[in-house]
């Protein structure tokens, strides 16, 4: 995996990767898509509530992900 891939195939497993925008050599960032577990209360019949774990995702390290068109894995030495 040494070539740039389209951003819609970026990993969501918490691994770090580089993003860029095609044609913008000054724009590259490193970050990851982190799964987060959040507790929520869901209303049940009869007005009772049940606590459940919900999984959400949050981007870490990216300021310009909305501009990104491609990604590649971070290569460690």
C-alpha cells in the first residue's frame, strides 16, 4: 500500500494515516478515525430508561479533513 487511495476508503480502525488534497502540495496532515464508546439512555415503554453503549467515531489530528481527497498509511521507520 504505497499509493494514494481515495478518502472514502480511509481506515476507521484507529490506525494513523496521512491525508492530502490532490493538486495542493502544501496540504498534508496525519491523524486517525477513533471509535468512541458513549453511554446513552434510551426510553423504554412505560416511561423507563435503559442505559446502552453507543459507538461513535471522531477524527483525531485532522483540521482539514473536509478538504481531503486521498489518504495513505503512515510509514514507521
